[in-house]
């Protein structure tokens, strides 16, 4: 019981700390850099085709490579 | 109840309270829209007294925002004579991108710039673009996230008609 209480005492404030710190939440108005074309992994058509070919050869599967645009997460 | 059984409950409650305090409260339907004071944003806000206002947050880097501007121009043409004011608030960081966008689309409605994104953060926009319809008393009556060609415009038209009909 003592161990359980110790874990609880250490973990619960930690959960609150995670909520406070929240380092990965990028707000919609902060996504200009993410929307840059440089963030689009499929911006090079030749490179994309090569990657798709390797994927097809190794996995016997194709498609489902992503969605259009870059990373602004609009819509 | 012994102190042994009270402690976990107290700690969980404390964690939930800490979480609740950290969740940012965004502005929602029914709230008054926090129109910025003169000088808080770049550009002049049009006269909005007693009018239905549509505030749209946009950016030059947002694809759906580009698609939305021609639709907003149509809304402006159809509803401005009846009392609708459209205010497009740019949250662009880059001066050149902002200017190039306005040159390309030359909007017929008012555009202002929330350079530091303070208004966007205060409102807590849910996504890009974000559109707020505000009634004649300044209350937010409808919030729309995103812009989908062919689908969003009729929705906005219906809501605008409803608000314009109110006195």
C-alpha cells in the first residue's frame, strides 16, 4: 500500500505537469512553417515515384501514401 | 472514511483541477466577440455598429483560405447592402506573402492583419480558416471551421440570412 501511495504521489502531479507543459500542441495559427512546401515529403515527383516503387516491391502494396498539401492541417 | 482512502481521491481531484486550469477556454457560440481596440491590429475595422458581422481568420499559406475568398466576395456583393460586414483577419507572419495574397485576390471586403496572432489566440480559433458570424448585438451565433468548396458557402448564406432577418 505504501508503494502504491508513493507511486500515486509521484505520478498524479506528473500528469498535471504534462497537461501544463503540453509541448507538442501546435495551434492552428502557428502552422505557417508547417505549411511550407519544404515540409511536403512528396514535393519531389521522381523521389516519390522511387519511394513508391520500393514500397510496392517490398510490401506488395501501393497507394495510401498521404493526402494533398503540406502540413498546415487546414480543413 | 480513513485518511488512507481519502488521499488517492484527493490527488486525482487535484490533477483534474490542474488539467482544467490548463485547458485554454476558446470563445464559443453565445459569447461576445472580442473585437480588438483600434491599434491592436493593423488596418482599420469598418463600422460594425448594429450590423451582422462575419469575421474570417485566414492566412496566405492556407489553401482553403485561397478558395474561400471568391465565395466571400459573392457574399459581400449579395449581403452587404442588407447590413452584412465581412472582416477578413490575416494571421500572416510574412509581410511579402500577405501583400502578394491581397494583390492577387484584391478582396472587396475589409481585410485587417493580426500580426502577432494575439486575436487568433484570444479567440482560440479551432482551425484554418475559421469563420465567426456575429449578430447585431455582438454575440457569436455561428462558428465554422475550414472551407469546402460548394458546401461551406450555402451554409454561411443560410446563417447570414437568418441573422439579417433578426432585428
